[in-house]
């Protein structure tokens, strides 16, 4: 799946779980255009992306001039905003949704965003484990092609951990998001040489040769690397990528 198609698919899948599903197709198309028009700057900055609809509580934070100590500056489709990530990843409550695309706030593909979420999860995981009487975190977390969480076969608390995530949807959403963000930046970094060469091409024939050279990276059917969310025994998160076979 191509980077742009994956970006659109992730947004659609996420929005379909919210009252905003009627906007998913148009938003995905808009996001594709945004990424396409800003490819050069995005790749140079190592941008990558996922989308998360914002909770009512987080929307109130955005509209307020007062920021608490838990707020983190995040790169969103509405510019850099202070967000309380604890509130941001809460699922929307009730049936009150937004009226249009202009009301949807989602995270943009930014290295700063994944760094902020990684740090936030590292702080949250120990308390999450304690609250759910889980002695230790899984050494790794992966997601399959359907977005389902995969835990190590020898992790003795797998059932307990998955149950805890079901009961704590904000944690589940945050883990899934940081995985998707890391996947995008990893794949888009691979396109940096293509982006640089293509931008310097002086003719259509040169552009065609460059596209042919990097066709293996542009193929919609190519396999993406697997992202690993790695936790140490204290619950601190680090992220790595396992190359696709």
C-alpha cells in the first residue's frame, strides 16, 4: 500500500469509529492532496502521519487561552496547539459530533508528535500496569494489517493486558496512534532520495528515469516494515522497525 493510500486508509478507519464517519472519504482525499502538495517539505522534515479525532474535552482545551501543566504542544491540522494528551485520546462521549471537517482536529505527520506521544506513554504505562494489577508490560507490541494488536507468544499477561486496553480505550488509541505515526515516518524516510532527485530533475525524461529507479518504493503493493513498540521492565517506550521480508 502506498504512503498516501495508507495515510487515507488509517484516517478513514479511525474516523469510522466516531460520529464523524460521514466525513471520512472527503477528509482522506483532502489529506492526500495536502501530503502530495507538501511532499518536499514533509520528507525533509521526516514527517509522517496518523489521524485522531479529538474528544469534546480536548476541543474545550483548544478553545481556551488557559493551559495546564499537562499540555503538550502538538502539530495539528490547525497549526501548533497545546493539547492535554490524556484528554485528547479519550473517545468522544455521547452522540454529539462535529458539524463539518473544519471542526475536526487531528495530528499532523510530525516527528515532534511521535516524540511527545512516546514520552507520554512512557510516563503512563507504569500506572496503567499498576491500576490493572499487571506485573510487567509486554516486551513488544505490534499491529497486524487489520490493525489488531499482537503481543509476544510468551507474554504471560497477554489476556489481562488486552482486557485492560478494552477497559481503557484512551490507552489503546494512543498506542495505535504512535504505531501508525512511526510507520509513516519510517516509510517516508525511504523516499527522501527520490524526493531530492526528482526535485532536481531538469526534464520530463529525467523525471521518468528517477521514477523508474525508485519504482520499488512507489509500488502500491510493496510491504511496509513492521513497527515494534518496545517496552523495558519499567514501562519506558522505544520504537524500532523490522524490515519487511
